[in-house]
C-alpha cells in the first residue's frame, strides 16, 4: 500500500515537471512567434519605406526631366526669337512695310525655316515691336536734327524750318509725306514747350526773392512784381518763353499764389528722441 502511494506521488511530481516544461516551451514558442512578428513588421516597414523612397526618387527625376525639357524648350525658343529678330533687322528696314508684305519678304530667306517654331501671332508681335523701334529711331534722328538748328525757337513756323532742313538726309528719310513731317515738328515743339515751362517753374523755386509774403507785397506795390521780373530776365529759362509771355506770366502768378496759400514754412524740428547718455 505504501509502495502504491509512493508511486502515485512520483507520477504527480513527474506530471508537474512535464506541465512546467510544457509551459516553458509554450512561453518560448510565444516569444519566438512575437519576435518573428516584430521582425516581420520591421521588415515590412523597411520595405514600405524603400518603396516610398523609390517613388520619391522617380518623382524627383520626373520633375528634373520636366525642368530640363522646359529649359531646353525655352533656350530653343529664345534662339528662334533671336533668329527672327535678325531676319527683321536685315530685311525690314522701313516702318511703312505692313505684316503681310513683310511675311512675303521674310519667307524668301533660307533662315525662315529656323523660326517656324514661333507662332504666327508671336511673329507678328515681334514684327510690330521691330517697326516701333524703327519709327522711334527715325523720330529721334528727326528731333536731333531740329535740336541742331541754331535759329530755331518755340515760335518758328514749319515753313521756315522746312527751308532749313530740306537737304538734310534725316528729314528726307523720316517721311515722304510733308504733312506727316509737319505734324511731327509740332509734336517736337509741344514737347520742348512743356520742358521750357517746367524749367521756368524750377527757376521760380530757385528765386529767393519770391516768398509767401510776395503776393501781399505786390498788392501793396506793383513795382515789387517788376523787381522780380527784372531778376528773372537774367536767366535764359525766362527768356526762352518770350513768345509765350502770357503763359509765362500766368505760371509766375500761380506760383506766387501757391506760396501765399501755403503760408510760412514750418520750422525744422528734431523728430528723433534725444539719445540717452550711458
């Protein structure tokens, strides 16, 4: 009976050891599975990161290639613009040529094939700009010719001027239309008159005799106005407006009234706070 009890106890001990070992094995298996899962997740994250980086590299390369293609197209476009402008300079020398006539002239040149990338609208815009430059240069030469006339003043008539410039190539090349030349001359005089009036206004600002008190002084004695005029007469900016005496006088009166309205100049005061001594 005692042996049977001992045998039963032994079996129980062996069973407990078996269960304990089994639990350890299960725990080890669980740990191995957990580690395996963690490693698999880590590997999946690495692979996902690599795939995303690969996509990013492809996007960067695509953007680089697009930018490079764009630069190449821009460079090619600028070359076409340069070639077309060279064509215009070589072949279109008169601003009287219209776009339809210009196209017929340009297409006869072998360089036309080099500019076919440009749209017809862009070509026409470049042509208009070229014609505008031709007109501007001719106008500048025409004005320079007028500037060189010693006997020219703001009241000289076109008939008088035409006699002086009739043999000048800059006059002959400007236009075959006498009416157009006359119209340009009047534009020239208008510009010079505006400049002369602005210069006269500058002269008034430089004249210390004219102050905010001048208007009252003139009202008390008209001689004061004459005294001012006597001073101004010593400057060519006053004399150049002799043929526009009424306009000149009105500018003077307006300036005197403006100073009177403004009153005495404000005293100059320091706007920055004084620096504290350290």
